[in-house]
C-alpha cells in the first residue's frame, strides 16, 4: 500500500492516523486540543487524545470522542439546498453550489443597490471556527457594517476583552499555566501559582476561549490552592480552600469588598501600584462604600469568608484569576470586570510567572478579521446598528448592539433589514432572550442564508438557502487560542477524511463568494496561501510547515510593560490614555459612565423588586456548562444524549421538599416574562433560594415544521429572560440573575 508523505499522517492509503487540533464544528472554543484521528477504509472510526500535544497531553472531552457520530449522522446537512415550500415547512430542493452562489450574489447586489449595504445583516454563532470568519464574511464579502448577534448585551467574552483593552491596554489576561513552554511546569521561568481564583467559570467542562481547563487540576496536584467564586457547588469548588457561594448577579459587590480589605489593610503591592497605575486614591475612596459586612449582606456570603479569601490572595506569592462568562452576563458586568482586573493589578499579579499573562489586543488572524471592516466606506460603517446609542460597544468590538438589532428587525427602522446570513448560529434555541419576539421579528426578513451542520429550529423556520459546512475532520485550518488576543500556541487543523457530501469550510465559503462579490479583499489563490500570510511573520513557518508540526508554541516574555512591548509607540507602560493601568477609567467618563466600579442590584431581585420576589421567590441562574454539549449543539448525538437525556433545573432538597418536588419530576419554571419545562435535579449544589437551569435545549427528534420547530420554546430558559436590561455602555445583560417560581407538572407536553 502507498505510504503517507506528510509528517502528521501515518499509515497506509486507506488505514491511517492523523494528528490534528480540534476546533469545530461541532463546537468548542479555540482551545486547540490535540487529537489522533483514526481512519479505516477512508472512514473516521475513532478519536483519541494526542499525547504529544504539549498542552492537552492526550486529555480529551467526550464531545471530541463522539465526533464520528456527528460526521456520519443521518440527519446531517450534506448538500446546498433551496426552500421548496413555504417557510416553516420541511420542504427542500437540492441545488449545486454554483446555483446557491448565483442566487446569493443576485440577492446581495439587489439589496445593496435598492436599500443600501446596511439592509443586509450577518449573524454568527459563538466560539466555533465561524467566529473567526463571520466578521470577514460581513465586512469583506457581503460588505455590510451590520455584523450582529442576538445575545443581549453581547454577554460573552466581549465585555471582558473590551474592558481589559480600555483600562489595561492589553489583550486577554489568561492565567499562566505554562502553556508557552515545551517543558511546561518544569520550565525554570515558570512559577507555580500559590492561589488561583476561579471566578464564574467551569473550566473543566468548557475549556473556553483558549484555556485548557485540566491545567488547573495539574497545578492543584503540584500544590496550587483554589478560591472559587460560584453560586453552585462543582467538582472544583468542593476542593477549594475558600468557596464564595455568592448570590447570582452580585459579582461587582464581591470584588469591591475584597478590594476594600486589600486596600484598607495595606496588602497591595506598593511598588507595582505606585509605578504602573493611575487612580488609586479614587478607587480607595470608592471601596469605602463596600465594607465586608455590607458585601456579605448583598452576596449572601459570610463576612469572615470574604475577608479571609481576600487576605489569602493578597498575601500569597504569585497567583492568578481565571474568570468566566458569569461576569459578562450581568448588567453590572463592566464594573464587575473592572473589579476583578483591579484584584489582579493591586496584588501585582499581571504578567509575572504564575500570574495572569498579557499580550497585545489582537494578532494573527484575530487582527485581520476585524481589520476587514476597512473594506467598508467610513460613512456606511458609522451607520451600523447601535453605533449612535452605544459608542463604547462599537469602538472596542466593531460590532452591533444585539438589543438594538431586535428593534431594527421589528420596526424596520431607521432603515430596513432585508437579508440575513446566519452562520453556525441557532438563536431561537440558544442565545436570544424573549425568543418569541425574535421569532416574530425574524419573519420580517425577506431572504435568509444559513450555514449549518444540522437542521435547527432557525434553519427550519427561516432559511431560503442552506449551505452545508464541514466538520474539522473534513478540512484544513488553523486554531489560534483566544482569537489572537493571548495565543500560547498555534495549532493545525489537518483534514483527515474525504468530505461527506458536498460540505465546505467557513473560510472556503468566504473565499469563493468573496471572489464574486468583492475580489480585491480576497487576493490569495488558495486557503493555504492565506494561512501562510497570517502566521509566517511571527512563527517562521509557512502553512504546510505548521501542518507537519501540528503545534507551534509561541515565545513568551514576562513583564512586557517594562520593555515597551504592550504599547504601539514602544514605550514602557500600557496602551491606555494615561499609559498606565487605569484604576479610574478615564475613557468611561467620555461616554457618560462612572469611571470607578460600583454595584447595582440586578433588574429583578429580592431587593430591587420585592413585590415581584413575593410572586417569584427563587433567584434563577442559568448558563452552566456541561461536558456533553456546547450551547445548543450535540442534542442529536446518541452517546451524548444518553449521558444528558433531558434539560434539568438544579434545586436544593429543602426547597424541593417544600414544593412537593422529587428528583426527576417534570417541573415548570415561570416568571412574569414566560415559562419553560425541565426535569428537577434535586441536590444540595445551590442555595435554597437559588435554582440553576440548563440552556440551549431543543428536541431534534420532534417535528421541525411550524409551529413546533423541534420544540424550541418548550424547554427554552430564555423564555424567562428580559430584553435590553443591559449596562449603560451596552455590554452585559442579566442572563445569570432573574426571578422565578418552580412547580410540578405532569410532563413536557401536558
């Protein structure tokens, strides 16, 4: 048999193993876990972890292990399709790619000429490989400024990145887990963190954004201690030195209370703070409003626990904070993020071994994807949705306000939206609050294009053209953790099998349609040429070289602020207005926001709305991660559905007993906005006044036609989420803290 000619592939022509790095779809964030893809007779038969991958080291999640089930699933979309009946009917006609592109090109040019480029909106999903390419698809292919989403307040990752850029002048502050070093924790430059604060994140389940969660376990085995901030008891919180089990939505108060202790007890790093920060006196004055006693009452945490945790973190050697989406999912999230950044800062734990690593705000393809907005004339770009109301939001993220997007769709004012391109997104089932409002608003769009792996409620309801996308087993690509904001390595996605059907990668679709609609933005002859241009300068590798190497770790320099490596002018310091870390965020004032962090009660809470709390006496939180799913994906994968067969709501045993609810009962979760149904998971993992519900649930086994749409509204926790309860600057919304009541029902459909 013919032998393989490339280094990443070993075996014979039909039976072989490929080394690769995972991305999506099916989804996860760009962690780039190393995989061995075993192929027999040309078919992917087994997935294992790659022990040679320097970061994941052979560890792998069940989502990757189940990849063959997704690749060969009988319900997978394999060919371009055009709707053959009315919208909401499951009637489709198979067409060619050229026919699909011809129709799309015709519609794009028509809407651009008749209504202007703003009449087209590009919607993209979270975390998947499409995340890299949908800004370019918006700006450089469709040439629309309206790169939109449905997640209220863009409450995922964006708020953390934006605030970091404004007050720190740097890229994402990831914990130092020795990912930059080939010898990892044994590297002499690395220092084991004494403490890691895990704040509002489930790193073992989600591996989000570019961090490999099991590294925390590795460091715990070597002696690192954990401080956990989480309203739920998890595997990690149960092993923490301190578990700050706060009331959902009170993160800003807790951060301010810990800062109060650190500043008033003079526990901060004087040398670092006095040389590299601006605004300490103003912050000192602000935290006096947040005594540990007051914060304990707000957060439902013992005062001594707050004080002890703050002292432990401040008095420790080098330590770090791993933060998560819970900080974003809060209308007070900007201030909570400020507070957590200031905990890193005051303790001197930024860009030191074992602290929080820093990098430039964007690099590699992460910079390219947003630079593509320069393809659009400035006057058109300035007319994007939400720009006038939320300049902070758009200046830092170059995107559109999801909350304003709903209003534009509903009112078709101040200009009409005629076409939507939905890229690997399932908004009805997953991200959209008030989903029935979005459902009706989407009906006002004349023409939809959807890129997907499977038929979803959104595709079934609205798509006119469906384009099949390839899994990462079926195409080449590049994984860049943190989207280029703090990338410890680059990983090659190496195609391991021939494509099933006629699916294409996200980048191929951009290339092919881009060369039709806007060819000057797509000068590369091949995808390989594009990747080479993106990586060669900083890695010294062309794309074939990265494919053979599979993983290329990056060089890391600590204390970059001392060497002028964080500022565009090459001077020491940080890329902010003052050149320092801004403990008083001067730029916030220009947008009408308080420059200092503060706490405000969630919009619906026991204290802000006591009359509502009397009717709905439980605090509802949601969005916790599961090993078996990535948001609304994987619901049709047999092995994963066997592990997690139904949506569940966690409820404390005492609370359940008082309501006559037993473990496994079907229950309704209800508030003044809506209702959904799940099974009760009765266990002492939440406070008696708190319940936690899963998100992203729909039922692929049910009818996909109108009005059922795969049961997308039946177990949809977003039925209870409000519209536009967001921060003053447009970022952050209260997905994590609402009110509800729970009561027993006979079943899902009674």
